């Protein structure tokens, strides 16, 4: 006996006549489909989507693997629905700037690198002259060493002179 949907596949003979089937599993809907066959947005494989699925979602993928790729492409950085321009305030009070690939750098470090025209070394720290962590103007940033930085903030606790040391460029 052949499947009643018209696909031409043969059905297994049932053990008992009362168990007679007319369709192969999921073939009984084939003649009544009102949706569309659309391509997966990642791999291009054709997938069937019912009308209610087409209305509900703008993104259509064939598998969870393709869906994961789609999310990682569309929902990072500027593509994320909660994107607010790439400037965030950290819990320590500094401003961080999005530089790409899920990476943020504090703005005062970017300004210090711009002043020096090179990346900061491990022992270099940008210091805010007016101690306002959100004031990242070039005039307000000075570069100091890790050893000298506490002397600037607490000069009474340190015997050495608490002035920024000019670093060799």
C-alpha cells in the first residue's frame, strides 16, 4: 500500500487490519501546508515554516547550531538590542569604551595611549589630576608609574616627593 499524500512511498503491512495506516509519519499534512519553504539565514538550507512562525519571528534557522551562530553574529556590540552607544560606567566609577569583539577598555587608558602615541607599559598608570574618574580630558590625565601612584594620592604616608615622574617617551 502507498502513502495517501502522493509521495509514492510504501507503507508497511500492519499486523492487524484495524491498524491500517494511510500515511507515513508526518505526511498527512503535506497536501495542506499553507506556510513557506524559506532558506536558513546561516547555511541556506530550505526549511518549512508555518504561517504563525513566519509572523512570530523575523529570524529563521534550521538548527540550534545555526541559531547559535546567528545570535553570536547579530547580538554582539552594535547589533545587540540593548546597545547604548558603547560607553558604560564600571562599578569602580570609570568610563569604559567598547573597542570590538566583546572587549571594553577604560577611557582614561585610551586617552593616555593617545597622549603617548603608543600602548601603555605594564608599570604605567594614567592618573586623574582632579581625582574625578569620569573627567578624561587630555589636560586632566598624567601618566605615572605603579610605584609612584600611591604617593600622589597619600603624600603624608610616603616620604618621597609626591609628584608625577615624567616618563621617557
